[in-house]
């Protein structure tokens, strides 16, 4: 897979993505989606509309019809029957990944600006052991931000299978760096009851991370 998301997703025939780096001015939400952003400010509206456009492009690449992407009671995206997916947006980036549920159990992606986290945020989103471990990783990268990004992808992959909250302190994430120095793998070890609503328990979630073009990206595919 080419593109930023392609660096953090495996090559699976029934898994596709779409991404954009700006908000096309002619995009509009589907009628079913409009009530979700009727009172939103322009920035939030643009994020919502563009990332859902990416989702529909990805659905079409998967051979599925375009469909509204509504929200569940916890704010999570609701996918058409037979589809799993994940959305992410940050400044200058919108991305969506979808897969057939017959081939992919769950997926979580996140994109963040590759900048240092604001003061005191790292302490709020990480375990003491994680802070010690990222301090020992190779320099030149904002590991605090990459860790936060991995935490977000972990939650997005976890929630559809459990319908339960996963706090920042409920997963211990460790990283490996590949030969490029700007990408690699990570493992999220779940520290609470790992039971899923169906299928194997979610004791460990493995993913990939990448830094490129001023962005940190993470992806988990189960």
C-alpha cells in the first residue's frame, strides 16, 4: 500500500484506505449525516465531512456502496453491515480505513502532528514504565506523541469488540524501531479484563507506527 496509512497497515486484499491532506471545498455531508454537524463550527464540519468522504472512497475501493457514516452512543463511527473501519483526522490530514468483517476482526488508526505533547500531557496518558521505556529509545523522534498516537489506535481497535472503555493506563505499549529509524512495530498489552464480546480475548494488540511528512501515524489490524 502506498501513502501514509499504507506504512502502518498490512497488505490484505479485503482492507483498503483513503486519505486526503486538505478539505475539498465542494464536499457536503450526506443528508443522514447533516444533523450530526448542524451546529458545528467550520473546522469541525470540515473534519467531519472530509474524513467521511475518505470513508466512502475506501468503501467503493472495497466494492461496497457509499453509505452514511453515523455515530454510535459513544461517538464511534457506525459502519455498514459486513464492514469494520476506523477514522482519523488532524491538522492537514484526514484518513479512513475499511475492511470486510469476514477477513478483519477490527481496525484502529490514528494520525497526530509529529510534535512534542503539551506540558503534563504525557504524564496523564502514559504509565511510568512507558515513560522510562520511551526515554531509552533512539533520539530524533517525539516518542511522547507516537505513544499517544498508539494509545488512540489501541482504543479504536479495542472498543468495537468489547464495547468497554479502555483508559490510557489500561494498556502498556512497547515499541520496536526498524532499520529506517522512522517506522516500526508496537505491542499494546492490555492490563484489564481482555474479554471480547465474541472471539478470542484481546490480551495483546500488535500494530505499526510511522513518522513521515510531519505526521505520526499508527495502525492496528486484528
